[in-house]
C-alpha cells in the first residue's frame, strides 16, 4: 500500500473518530441538559410552594391586624411577623426571577454562572430563614392565640424561663453555628453530618441546584477533552 493511500485511510479514520466524538458529545449534552432542567423544575416547584405559603401567611396577618388594630401589642407583633414574611417573599421572588434568566441554549459556562448566582441567593435565604425561625414561631404562636408575649401570667414559670433563656441566646447560637459550618475542615464526624444535612452550607443548600451543577460540569469536562 502506497504512502498516499495510507494517509487517505488515516484521514478517513480520523474523520470517523471526530464524527463519533461529536455525536457522543451531543448526546451527553442533551441528556445532561435534560437532567439539569428536571432538577431546576423540582427546585422551581418548591419555590412555588414556599411562595404560596408565604402569601397565605401575609393574608392571615393582614386580616389579623385589621381585626385587632386597637390592640397595640397584637398589632406590633403581627407587624413584625409580616415584615419577616415579606422579606422571605421578596427573596423568593428574586430567586424565581433568576430561574427565568436561565436559558439552556446558552453556553454551558453561562448557565453554570447563573445557577451559581441562584445558589448563593438560596444559601443566604436559608440562613435568614434559620435565624428568623425561632422569633417567627414564637410570635406566631402568640398571635394565633391572641396573646401578647408580655402577658406572662397566662403561662407557667417552667415554660417562661427556658423560652426567655432561648430568646436571649438564639442570635449568639445562630452566629456560632453558622461560623462552625463555614469552616473548611470540620474535625467532628457529628458536625460534618449535621453540616451535610443543614441546608446552611454550599454543599447542602439545595440538592436540586447541586445536581444541576453536577450535570453541567460533566458536559464541561467532555467539551474540554474534545
């Protein structure tokens, strides 16, 4: 076989390999993009449910304030609850806005950056919900019962003292816990497990967002190899 014929055969073989690789990359990209979309749809559904709950809470609190506007203490605590709920609601709307900015026909790196931005907002949102959870539940309980937190005569001393202590220590505890979760290397196996399940770290913030980023990273790896 002459040298020219060998070159032609080799060129054809290279062309087939290139065509095969391009086809494989296209299939992997389509498959992983679909998986990423599915994960993002799951995230969007959870955001929608969260929004619906917050709208119901705001509706309840609005009616409560209207019905009890003459009671200053009840109005103030319901107002504080409404402020916390509005912050969470606006933050949720912002995250949904970021979801709508994601276009799956954009370059993979652009999609990754948009989801990473959404992930940062979700992490901050989760931390806000965590810090606000105790005062929110505490005030909501009193509001539903039409009681003021200062009306301690309604409750036994065994209930009052632990809750006063918890209220004083809550913010320092939140600061300590979040700082502990932010450490690069957590030595304790217990705290590592708690961190993985907390939704308060980048690795635990949202399974759907992390899955989407994993699927997109796989596509990027194949593109770089090619």
